[in-house]
C-alpha cells in the first residue's frame, strides 16, 4: 500500500513538473514575443522620429532624444487631462450655480405675480 501511495505521489509530482515545464515554455515564448514586439515598436518609433523630426539639420535622433520627446508628450497629455478635469469641475459648478439662480428667478417671478 505504501508503494502504491508513493507511486501515486510520484505520478502527481511528475504531472505537476510537466505542467510547470509547459508553463515555463509558454512564459519564455511570451517573453520572447514581447521582446520582439518591443524591438519592433522601437524601430517604428525611430523611423517616425528620424530624420524628418530632427528638424532642418537632417540629423538622426538618438534613442534618448526620442525617449525624452515621448516623455514630454506624455507629460503634456497628463497636463491636458488634468486641465480638462479642472474645467469639467468648474463647468459643473457653474451649471449648478446657474440652475440655482434660475430656480430663484422662478420663485421671484411667482412671488411677484402673486403680489400683483
């Protein structure tokens, strides 16, 4: 019975090891594919940014210059989103204020009509 239990445990462990090996191969494959996609993306960014984006000098941009430009664009995008949220908040506040004023005007009109 102990031998059967050991065989069952060994079989279970072997199955787990096979599963782990399969997952490891899948992860390695995914990692390799992600690396290839990154290289492809980097190549496309460099093609887009060079040489026309380098300005009138016609020099190719370095990777660092491209990274800085992407960071700058990202920062500007973040600032735009923050400004948009701020303006939306301000607009909501003003609309609420306008509704309140409109309601007060209606109350005033009704009171005025009752007085007449």
